[in-house]
C-alpha cells in the first residue's frame, strides 16, 4: 500500500465534493472491498455486516460442498479451501470482526471435517496442508485474538479438528508441530 504524502492529501482535500462523490461511486462499482466498506460504514451499518456474513457463509459452504468433479478430489478440495479462505479474508478485512471471522472459519472446517475426513492422509498432501493451515489459523485467532470467554465456545470443535489432523496427517511436519488440543 502506498504511503500518502502531504501533497497528495492536500490535493485530495482540494477536489470538489461532487468530483469526490463521482470517484467514490466509480471505485465502489469496480472494487467489492470498497463497496462493502462504504456500505458498512455509511449506508447500512450492522445490517450490512450481518448480510455480508450470511453471504460469505453461503459462498464458503458452496465452495466446500461442490468442490469440482474433475481430477483428483484432494486437489479440488485444496482449491476450494483456498477460495473459501479468500472469501473469509475479504469479510475480515472489511468488517474487522474477529468473532464472526472465527465463526466463518468454524463453518468451513466443520464442512470439511464432516464430509471429507476420509480424504486425509493420502499421497496428495496439498489437501492435508491447506486444511492444517486453516485449522491453525482458527486456533491462533481463537487463542490469541478473541476474548477468553470465546475459547469455551470454540474449544470442543477445535479439539476435535486437532485430534483428526493428528490422527490422519501426522506424517506432515506442520501437523506434527501443531498443538494436540486447545
């Protein structure tokens, strides 16, 4: 991200309001992140956050439950996890709501562990790696960034995810080094 110089900031302040409005509309129509940010901050507020949360949750579920039918299942699942994480990153960047980010990650991991646990531990380790990285991200979010009260809420599913990973994918160094429980 570029640093904004004093001259740049001063030039922005000198732009007429009508021109700034046109610029904002132009950028919001081309960039979903800007659109969602403006919608959250100035248009719909918490309703927009809830709507974006539900929309992201639906996109993540669609990606995971319909990962693609061609090629290796594990590779398709790894791609689906990566795409789902992109949706979650967008939500997290726009809203800065870590609790809902953790809920989205929990949804993602629940869908994967409920439907595709049998695909772990094969020679296609890209799936195991993506799943381990995503699980570790949720673990770090819950243990380091959320209030301690939320640990209780996320502890049981997290321990289940960690146990499954340790059982099926312990051959990977990344999984081996992960904590055994919360």
